C-alpha cells in the first residue's frame, strides 16, 4: 500500500511529488498521458507573475507572491531557467489610466513592494517598440519568465531520485473508498491501494472528484487560449512582459519574451465545453493579432514559426481550491489552478503538504533528501572554447542533430535515457528542444527518430510522435 498517490504529473503534481519526497513515505505519481507536462503545463505563457492582479487576501494572491519568491531559490537547486524580464501593464487613455491606478492599489494590497508608474516617455526608453498609443505603464520588476516543461521535468526527476515512483499511460478510471484509504483502478484493469489521494488533474479535477463524492462542490469551466510563437531572430523586440489591463476573462493578450529567445503572442480567452480542445481557430488567431497591436507597434508576425492552443482549468469559484474532501477523508483537491498557477505552483505544494495535510506530523523527515537536480550541459549556450573542450570529453557533442537550436547527439541521448527520459519525438523536443526551431523538425526529426529506434531497441514501427496512438509509421511499404 502506498502512503500517497498523486494523480496528475503537470507542474502542480510535480512540485507536490517533490515536497512529498522530503519525508519517509511511499509516494506514487500517476499520469494518464504518455509524458509529464502534457496538458495545461504544456501550453501557457510561462510568466512568473509579480502578484499584482489576484483579488487581495485570496489563496491566489498569497501563493502567487510566495511562489514568485520561491523560484529564486529553486533556480539554483533545480537548475531552472529564469529570465528576469520585469513587466509593463499598459494604459492608452485617461479612463485606462484610472484603471491602472486601481491596479496599483491591488498591487499594494497584495504586498508587492516593487512597482512604479511610468509615463510613456520613460517606458519607451527600455521598450522602444511600445505602441505609440500608450500613455502610461505600471512597471512590475519582479515579474519573470521560465520554461514550464523544464520546471516540471526538474521537479519530477528530483522526486524520482528521492524515492517517488512514476507511472505514465496510467489513467485513473475508478476510485473506491476503503477502511484503510482508497482503492484505485488504472486503465479499467490494474488496481492499487493508498492511504491518501491528491487530485492534481487540471481540467479533470471535478471528474476525478466525482469518483469519491456524490456532490462535488466545484465545477471546472475550461478556457481555451491560442498563441503564436515568433522565431528567436526577434529576440529583443520586447524585453519586458507586456500586459494589457486585466479583465474578467484574464490577463489578456500578452507579448512575452521566452528563455530561449522566442516571443509568445497571446492568448485569447474563451470558455469551451470540450476539456481537451487544443486546436487553433482562424478567429482566435486573428483576435490575438488584432490585440497585440495595442502593446507594440509592428509586431513581427512575418517571423511566426508555430501556433498552438491550450486549455486552462478555470473553476466556478473565484480562487484556488486546495482542501480535503468533505465526503472522503484523505482525498485532497487541487482544483481551479489557472493563472497564476504556474507562479504559485511551488507554494501550492508547500501549502498543501505542510498546512493542509500536515504530512510532517505523521511522517519523519527524509534525511537523505537531496534537493539538487543537476542539469546536463546546453551545448548551444556555451562559448566556442567550452564547446571544443566538451567535444574532446565526449565526441557526441560534436554531432549536431538540430541545426536550428544547435542541439547535439549527446543532448538527444540524454533526453531519451535520462531519469525521466522519453521515447517519443515530442518528448525529446520538450526535453532538449530538438525540433523547436525555425524549421520545426524538418531537418532533425528523422535523425531523432533513428536515435530513438537505436537507443530503445525498438523497431521502426514502434516510435510515436507523442501518445501511443501517434505512430510515425504504421506499416512497411517496401516490397522485397
């Protein structure tokens, strides 16, 4: 029997797993997808917000501020990529300037101490491409950007190395309350038992809750958002995260510099019925384009290399839902974790494990816990002399697999064979960015495919793009 089973291996589940690994207990993370960070964590703006926007005195406001600060120490412990951009929230006229002043009051109420109101003339000195229609901005220096996939990989790798188990392709199809805890059925056949369950399934949290509760007191309302990715040749077009004034639908269309040099443009925001809808639409992408012009002039849309869409797990409540089930004691909800969920994620995990569940009151501290997650070398970011030295140590660094992102054979092999390695094209891309550049895999995908076949002792027909049903090849066509 397990002590804890975490359902869901997004960024929230990853941080929770790492917190649990600090104690002497048996923990398991279940993920229905073929990889971690494959749903809500996969498609978002990657912003670590300052805490300027949530309603004061809510979990969102408190955990956002705390989480933003926690990333400072986690950056070193887990080798996380952090880009310190700061942010500008923009206003275009007197009416919007008044709303900006209201936002300042919210910022102060949320205990964000670093902020400033700037006239356009001052703001444009650091952001020369700001839209000329802007009159004032609210500057938020503690805003940062990270790489959500990398954060999740780091948390899960560290948790696994500290004793947590992980199973992918493991969909929870039934949960039964027992005298000792819970019996969980996976994929309608396998079963396991656990004392406690943590429901971190994003858009599916109400569905999972309904397996143990007759009356689930929250409802997930999925919101669909669409983005453009601009090629890293646009690096420097904007240096800050640029926000419009927030509305009831969220923070609006942003311009967001990314840690690898790209710029994200988006998202739009609309409620949908389908929790798994991730397709782009002409109307959604056009909305993003039209609204981006209120942030910057001449946004370089001719440098688009990709568009994508994601789903956010908005609930019918006005705050994060972090609590124990009233009907099934020992079952814990982590629901409605939309923005600023990425920012709050490490704080959410600590709050749940320490304050809500009180794990330290039942289990002893893991004296062997190692908080450090070492990251492999990023060849493309090294100086030329360092690259030459690395090639001397390992010649596989001298074989470039992905020309756009300068990714080497060694980096691809590490992505396949690491503690949380992947045997899919998309999984390798998420881990080392082979295929994330201008040609979007046109040059390197075949090379990555062959390396997966070789390293996993697979047949050419076994390799998938992402999930088990996405085979690259379905049959041989050559006739002997």
